[in-house]
């Protein structure tokens, strides 16, 4: 018999499925373990969940080739679907692993109680020698001295946790604590330091922030665990670091083994869209992860092109040619992203079963006043591998952490609108996944 928590959650999913609305305006996007950590350009769980309810009813295996913080993986898990994800950003992988992990609740609560008691009484062990935080050249520029001292103590406490899943749980809360207690403007994803007036008044309660994150995440985790515990066959989740632009290792994910792909690739190269590396830099340094700045150069669109290629998408070729008329160099930069996206889709197509689905949530960005038809390009790229187009749903974006207008040329007074819609492209594998 299903518990009340699971019943209410499933009933809410059914109600969402009965409508054609993909906006989900006003819906809570922070339920269960989705509450753990913010992340740039995060696909909201309602979209991933609805796609699974529509096209993954009998799915056993989901793959997300750009899994980010794991939204689609969590949504797959609560439906009993095994999930594979990969991402180049080590912070994203850490968050995704924590969100899909299932530590023992009693042990977790004991560890949180120990931390809270020690933090409130200021008895966290003082570290004799200040460790180097690699990846941050000017630590005192980004953090006040008292903040540094307390972050060092919290990190030492976490490093002594022997249970890997519980340590992951604490690391995710610590990552947010690092960002929120830093001197950065937390309302933005890029790194911008507060002005001197704001800094003079800025005195974050580091222990209080960490404790609040732990308690919030614990409540979300309990709801997630209740759902997983009531499944007949609890699912597994494997998260990797391979780059789908280059390959999908067959020893990790076999060809034609995936029932459904639910994902949201980057909207463009990280240099001109979302700076994942900047967002992750401080947390990654404190957690001793790979330097995120190096990751940005590995992301799609990071390799310069000498010539403009011809894509298997007339609409995309026309758009890039229009950009070329205004700026040849910028056209090559844009094309570089789509070269990588095409290579990635070529590899993703090979792991999807016949009859399986590829669901891509994309945005059509504007460059030099030209709208890039990424939704059509994704459709055409998959059609080139024997997929048929099922539907493209249009979703209005009700809330965005960016202005409604920006200055693409940096010229004073010259503004242009930013994206207000997403396109949910659904493709079905109808034949063997060979290039025509």
C-alpha cells in the first residue's frame, strides 16, 4: 500500500498530465531532492516528469547526456526508471549524485545533529594550519576572514565523515554555503563582487546557513526516500564524466539500450550564454574538484572553426549565413557550437532503442539579430539518424534569472529581447540509427 506522501505526489503528477500547459507557472520546482542546490539553466522537474509520463510509461532506462544537477535523473528514479547521466562539470555531477543517493535516514540525522550541536556551541575543531584553496587566487577578495575560518572548520568536519553518501549530502549543503557566504552577488550566476557599501554591511552567519541547508535538504530527502522505498524495484543511477560530443563508451552504455532521453543541452557556447565554470568556481575550489574554468573550454562550442560547415538543416544554414553577413568570426563561433551538438546527437542516437524517444528542451537564442532555430536543428539532426518527429511543444518561461532585454553589442541604448520560450522537441527512433 502506498504511503500518503507518495499518493499525494502521484496525484499531483496526474493532474499536471491532464493539461496541455507546459508553463507550470506557480508550480513548486523545489520538491523532494530538487530542493538541494541551485544550478544555472536548470530544467524544471515538471517538464522532465511530464515527458516521462507521456513518453516513458514503460521505460526501464533513461539517459541524460547533459545531466547538470540531475533533474531528469531524480524524476526517472521516483517512477522506478533506472537512470544514466553524464556531465563535464564536476560540481554538477556531485549535486546529481547527492540528489539520487539514498543514505540511511537515521545515520544521516545523527550526523546532522552532531554538526548542529557543535556549530551552535562554536566547538567545530579549529584547523591549526590554513590549507591552500586551489583555484581561488585571492581568497580574501571573495571571502571575509571570519567566513574563511568557519568554512575551513566545516570542510574539516565533512572530510572526516566516512559514509560516502552522507558525506555527499553534507558537501552539497556546503557548496551552497560557500556561495551564499562569499562576497559575490548571489542573485547572479556569474562572479561579481559586492560593492564596498554592501560588503561593509555583509556579515553572513556561516554556521546558520549550513545548518539551514542541511535541515531543508533533509526534509526533501525524506520525501524522496519514502517514494523510493515504496517502489517494487528500486532503481539505480549511474553518473559519468564522459563527453558525448566525442563518444559514449559502450562498456558504460550499450548501443540501442536506452528507452528514453530527457535532457536540456546548453543553448550555446558557455562564453556567450551560461558561464557554468564561473558559477561553480568557488564551490569547486573548496570541495577540491577539477577547476571549472578548464571545464568551460571543453563545453560545446569551445573549439574555433576555420571554415563554416554545411549542416543537415537548411534552416540552421540560412540563419548562420545571415550572421556571417554581419560578422564572419561570430558566425564561425556559432557554427562551432552546432558542430559539437551534431556530433553529440549522432552519438546519443546510437544508444536509443528502436521505438525509443529523444526529448530535448532547447532555447532559440538570438545572435546579431538573427534567431537561431535550435529546435529545428535538433529535429533535423535526429531525422538524419532515422528518427521521426513526434511533436514540438512550446513552453513560455515564467521566471528567468536574466533581464527581459540585454545589450548584445554593448552599444549604449541598443537593447534586444532575451529568450522567453523553450521548445520541447520530441523525436522517436523509427529505424536503425545510421546516417542517411
